[in-house]
C-alpha cells in the first residue's frame, strides 16, 4: 500500500516536470526564415552615340507610272511581251494593223508627186510667158517711138501696147498658178508626214524602263483611238516611299536638310531582310490641316526590287547622331502613379525604386535625361515581384540589349 502511493507521487512529479519544460519552450519567441532572393536580369547604364530619328508608316509608290494606250484605231495584231515582264525604254510592245495606214501614206505620196509635177509645169509656163511678155514690151516700146515720130498710126501702137499688157496679166496668172501648186505641194507634204506619223503609231513602244502589269486587251481586239488602256508600266528602279510626319518635326527636318542630305530607311514588315537605304527628295508645300502632318518622299535605288508599289513599310528618318547620351534598355522603364521609374540594384543586391526622366526611345533603348548615374545596374526583367528593398539574385541575361550578369 505504501509502495503504490510512492509510485503515484513519482508519476505526478514526472508529468509536472514535462509540463513545465514544454511551457518554457513554447514561451520563447519564434524566428521566421528569410524569403529567397528574387531572380532578375539587369543591365548597366551606359553612354553612347544615338541617332535622332523620326519614325512613320510609309507607302511605296512607283517612280513613274504610264498607262499605255493606242493613238490610232485598229486591230491588235501582236503582243510582244508577257504580263509582269521587265521592259526597257523603246521595247516594242504592240502592233496595230498597219495596212490602212500604209495605203493612206502611199496615196499621200502620190498626191505629192502629182502636185510637184504641177509646180514644174507652172514654172515652165511662167518662164515661157515671161519671155513672151518681155518680147511684147520691147515691141510696144518700139512702136511707141515710131508713133511719136509719126511713122505708125496710133491704132498700130495701141495694138502692140494692148498685147504687152495681156502678156503681163498672163505672167501674173502664171505666178499665181505656181503659188497655188506650191501650196498644194506643202499641203501634200503635211499629209505625207501625218500619214507616216499615223503609221508609226501602229507600233507601240515602251516609254520608260519598268515592269508591265496585267494585259488588259489581247491580240485580235479592235480598239478606238485613246479608247482603251492596253497595259500599265511602273518604274520601280528607283522607287519612291511616301510618308507623313507631324508638323512639329518640320522645322528640325528643314534645318538638317540645309546642312546636307537626310538618309531614310524603309524597313520591310516581318523582318524581311535588312532595311533599304534612301534619301529624302521631296517635302510637300502644304501641311494637311485635317491631320496636322506633312507629306514627304524618299527615293530608293531598289536594285534588289524588294520594295513594291502599294507596299506598306516602316520608315525611319535619321536627322543627326547625338553623341554621349545615357541609355538603358527600354524594358527597364516602368510606369507608376508618380510617373516613370526603374529598379536600381544596389551593391548589397537589394533594389531601389528610382524615378527617371526619359527623353526618347530608339528601337529598344531609352535615353535617360535625369535620375540615373553611369554604370548603375537596372532591372530589365523580373519586375513583377519586386518592391523597394527586396533582395535579388542576378540571373543569366536574356536576349535584350546591354544586359549585365
């Protein structure tokens, strides 16, 4: 009985000791583990030369465009090209049935020969009658002297004087006939030239170097004068790219044009190779009041024929190169309620939210006017989980420009 009571006392003492030990352990303050660092990609703030550019959407236009039409009516006898062919200036394109115009030319030439013969006949008549008139004048003068001496009668003198006057009138008529014949020859010459010109129109040549479009009329069709378009030819080497820029940029563009020629790039959509290079060759004389923009054109050699009329391209007009500007990759720039900012990685691998003033964007780089110093590291990827003072871990760089490990 005494041993059983002693065992109960020992058990009570043991449980009390365990309870006190657990209570003392639970009263110690708990320690939370530190959060893991946030993985980010960073880049350094660098200084470099950067172009001052104006960007726009441009439309490619043919350097020259000609709609070929027939200048004479007739039937298309032959087509000498295929749709989409490149043709040179002076290349034969079409033949119109020349037979009616050949006949008209022969008739005009025959009329010319006839009237030239009439001119020669009129000249012969004139020479003959001039001789007769000269002889009649001599006789009239001789009979005048004899009449004054009383050798012949007035009647005889009047007869020779009248004959001379008749020959004078005949000579005048011969001169008029010769002039009429010469006028007829001149008209015939004009008719021959016109017939030759119409005959030459039966052969239609390319007026420029270019590429042919769709053939609008096939062989065998009958056409009227200037009635139908046969084909459209576009000159694409060189070629224009037309685009519009805000009127606020006009003054700066004109200032740089005074210094020298301005280069312009045409960037094809979907990264179709390197950009095409050209020069600004036209600025419109009026600002579009509806849009507040002014139209410009750049001329491109287009030797590779990558630019095509009607195509849309991205246009980059470079005004000048600005040296020693501070830049960061554009993904580093964030926008908050207070404006634009970046996350700067400090030496202890914590981040600081820094407000910045950005001047302009050039491709994937931003020009920093205020807020950053050279060689500081800014976060370009991994912003979503960041907050001021957060610890970061710098990961391998991505494909962005100027990254820093």
